[in-house]
C-alpha cells in the first residue's frame, strides 16, 4: 500500500484533528462514583443494545477516514473497552491503517491478566491503566466495587510482561475521597516504574455530583509531590499533549498532571471522539454528537462521502468548553463520559 494523501484539516479556531478516541462499549464492570454512579447506572439503566454498536469493520472504516484527514493517534476506550468481545480483532485491523503511529487503550485493568497477551499479539502499542487508590478500602469505595485492587496491580504486571510497557497510570483525585492517596500513589509509581498522571476531577456529564470544591488543583498536586521528592518541569512533546510533565530530580522517572479544570487547554485541543454507535463528538462537553453511522450504512455513500462528512463536522468546530467554564461556568446538557470515553 502506498502512503495515503493526508489533507490538513483545521477547525474554525485553526486546530487540526490529530487524535481520535474510540469508545467500543458503554458498559463497565466498575461503577466509579465520579463516572458511572450506581444510582444512575444501576440495574434499571438501559445500555446500548449490541445491535446498535458499530462493527469492527465500521470502526476501522471511520478510523481510516480520520487518518486520511490527519489523525495519527487512536485510543480505544469506553466504558470498559476490555468488555467488548474479540477486541484484539479490532486492534489488528486498526494497526494496519497507514498513517496511524500510535494505537493505545485505556482500561481499569481488571481484565488485563486474561487479555494482555492477546492485545499485545494483535499489535496494540500502549496501554493506560486507571487507578485511583492504593488502599483497598478507598479503591472499593471510589470504584463502588467488591473487586480487589490486587486485580488491577496484577493487570499492570500482565501488561508489562506482555510487552505493553512503558505503562501509564491515570489517577483522578477528588477532594475528601482519595486525595489522601496522592503521596502513596506517587511513591508506588516511582518504585513500580510506571508513569503516573493525576487528572483533575471534571464536570463531565450531569450525574457525578461535580462541585468545584471537589477538584484538587494540579498546582497543589505538584507542590505536594515536590515537597516529598523534588521535581522539575519537562517540555511537552507536542502542542496537543494534555499532560504537564515533571521529572524527579533523583532520576526516578516522570510524573504528570492534567489540569483540565484549572488550566484549560482548549486552544491546543486536537481531539475528536467516536461513540460506540458511531456519533462523532468534537468536545468532551458536547451535548450531542454527529451521526456517522447513517453515512456508513447508506449503501449509496462511498468513502468520499464519509470523508466529506467528517471534514465538514471538524471544519465547523468552535468548541472551547473548559475555557468557557473558567470564564462563565458550564451549563446545559452534556454527554456522559462513560458514553464517549475519557
Ligand atoms: N474504563 C476505562 C478506565 O477507567 O480506564 C476507560 C474509560 S474511562 C471513562 C477513561 C478515563 O476517564 C479514566 O481514566 C477515568 O478515570 C476518567 N474519568 C472518568 N470520569 C472522570 C471525571 N469526571 N473527571 C476526570 N476523569 C474522569
Ligand atoms: Fe468504568 Fe472507567 Fe468509568 Fe470507572 S472510569 S466507571 S472503570 S468507565
Ligand atoms: Fe477539547 Fe472540549 Fe476539553 Fe476544550 S473542553 S480541551 S475543546 S474536549
């Protein structure tokens, strides 16, 4: 296959599309209180019927189209992506796409002991595991689960053994819930040779009871780590990188913060999101997505129609919700994170 022609597509604020997050399911085996509170996502909640989900071929067709418009990085997410049956088959299809240089997956890690080897064999490049506490009781409280943190730690080791390193771990800190875990997690990550990133608790969706007081500002996280193990800033790799990176001065690797609330980075946001049923979202805080599945399933629509539709959606994009939040606060309906992925 030759190198495909890539169009430099820009939105109304001059931002290219470089990353695509693909949600492969809206289901999850945890009920993290900041994401899928059980009161909302309980036994009566209706998840997407399987028949509605995009097939692997349909996802691959959209990702190939996106790659032709500038996307180089794809992250599979959910819900919990490892709940999607036969996921390695999708990975094998995606890694074959020209222009895609980075294929990653975000998971809560619990199913990695069984699946890490197959994911690596299929060609997955990288993995990020979400872990919000080291203390078992806190983990169970945050994730509203009877599962043990040992399962997540085993998952991380299984991923490493399968060659999916270097491993990143994401922690969402919420004041009064798990902010006391900060130093323990940082100390563990230094020893375990994983790169930890602390993410500010965001007001995604409308069900997680977000209050500004619940946010542990990235600046506070940096100060607390620095007080224990001195750190110094590292330059970003590229403008679209959302994590602010720091290096331990004693050589024990790096740690990062994602200041989505206190230092919004919309002006550099090059990220699109695809829901499990094929809606394209141009912002994490959007109320609705743009239906690409109808184009996919329209027999009269060829790849050019799909490409034109994708390009038209991105070209019209003006989103800057987090910057607006800083200016005037967020209001109105918005999609749940478990629906379009983090
Ligand atoms: N289930 C997988 C997992 O937990 O890694 C993938 C999907 S989850 C929605 C992706 C990421 O979003 C996780 O790292 C999670 O911690 C983060 N997340 C969910 N709700 C959030 C919120 N309200 N604020 C900040 N991050 C959030
Ligand atoms: Fe599930 Fe991930 Fe949301 Fe937790 S953060 S409820 S693991 S989708
Ligand atoms: Fe991007 Fe929307 Fe987040 Fe701003 S608020 S960084 S535009 S996803």
